[in-house]
């Protein structure tokens, strides 16, 4: 073990090897900082590519509007999600679902957390409910009127957090809102449960 401070060493050699140690330490520190900065940059920038969302087959079951304008109903939609990325998979946190009729909230639901692989298409069912929701008199009249056509046009909003995974890297969470406007939900009369029609809408995602 060379000892740079040892008396047997020439001063020139001593300072040269201590310089080398300093250089190595400085180099290592620089490398560690660079790796840290790289990790930080990756973590901050690997935003998921916007997945695509499509909704169809909306249906309404067990619709009951009382005389004092309280609404009970359950809703079902089919959501198709596509992750366009060739490299990243997407983690979805639990999403909160809101159903709007003429810009007013009439129902809600939850979509449990899930994970979507790269280039994957997944079809999932969304279940929402109106649980004794108080409507205004005007809203009640409107919804009764459109109901008589057996179709109700609603908006569906999904709110939650997503993050992506690239190899072993996981990004931070991004808050995301998905808006699906003018989704047709058919009133289901048959006990079998009509599945609604196949015409659907693409939703807009933003974060
Ligand atoms: C709607 O709800 C009321 C009160 O809960 C009930 O009396 C009535 O039978 C229900 N109507 C239908 C069609 O389910
Ligand atoms: C809705 O359901 C609740 C119980 O779940 C019941 O108390 C209420 O009367 C129902 N309202 C209508 C309009 O059916
Ligand atoms: C709903 O609200 C948006 C803005 O928040 C507005 O542009 C739109 O016209 C409203 N739609 C209805 C049916 O009131
Ligand atoms: C998408 O992922 C789900 C769940 O991992 C899987 O069941 C399904 O087969 C995949 N679909 C395609 C088209 O890869
Ligand atoms: C409901 O199901 C029964 C048998 O399960 C079938 O005979 C009937 O046609 C179905 N009705 C509708 C509207 O699909
Ligand atoms: C959605 O509706 C279309 C057209 O009616 C039908 O072919 C399809 O099977 C339905 N999808 C689901 C998941 O029910």
C-alpha cells in the first residue's frame, strides 16, 4: 500500500499519487451526479404517450324517477383502451367516473386500478349508478322526455392518475382526465339487458 504521506516517498511522487486519488474521486463524484441527473430527467420526462379511449354499448338499467324528482338508475358502458407505445406500459390508478346529463352530474362510479401492456388493446366494462340523485324539476322533465325515445345522451368523465413503465423505470404519476361527450345510452327494457348500440365516441384525454 503506497502511503503518500510516508517519509520514504519523494515529495513529487507523493503529490502525483494524491492528485491521482483526487482525480479519481472527482471523476466518480461527477459520474454519480451525472447518473443521478439522468435518472431525474428520465423520471421527469417519460410521460406516457396519450392512450386512446373509445366508448360504446351504453345502456341504462333499473331507471326509476320518483315524483319528487329523485333518480335511481344503473348504467353500463364498454370502454376500449389502446396503449400506442411500443416501449412503455401504463399503470392506471383507481379512476373516478362521473356521468353528466346536460352538464349536471347524475351518476358516479369507480374503475379499479389496472395495468396495460405496450401496444395492448383492452375492453373493460364501466358500471355507474344514480343513487337517489335529486334532480331539478326542469332536469327531470328533460330526462323523462329524452327517455321516451329510449336513448339518453350523456357525458362521461374519468379522473385518475397514470404512470408509465419503461424497462425498469417508472415515471411519476400524472393526473389525467378523460372526457367522453355525447355518449348514447339506451334504456334497457328486456330482462336480458340490451347492450346498447355499437356506435360509440372517442374520448379526449388530457393531463
Ligand atoms: C320506483 O320507486 C318507487 C319508490 O321506491 C316504487 O314505489 C316504484 O314501484 C318504482 N317503480 C319502478 C318502475 O320500479
Ligand atoms: C332509490 O333507492 C333508495 C334505496 O336504495 C330508495 O330509498 C329510494 O326510494 C329509491 N328512489 C327511487 C326514485 O326509486
Ligand atoms: C356545458 O358546459 C360547457 C362549458 O362548461 C358549455 O360549453 C356547454 O355549452 C354546456 N352544455 C350544455 C348542454 O349546457
Ligand atoms: C391486453 O392485455 C390483457 C391483460 O394483460 C390481455 O388479457 C389481452 O390479451 C391483451 N390484448 C392484446 C391485444 O394484447
Ligand atoms: C331474452 O332471452 C330469452 C331466452 O333467454 C330469449 O328467448 C329472448 O329472445 C331474449 N330477448 C331479447 C330481447 O334478447
Ligand atoms: C357492442 O355493440 C355491438 C353492436 O351492437 C356488438 O356487436 C358488440 O358485441 C357489443 N359489445 C359488447 C362488449 O357488448
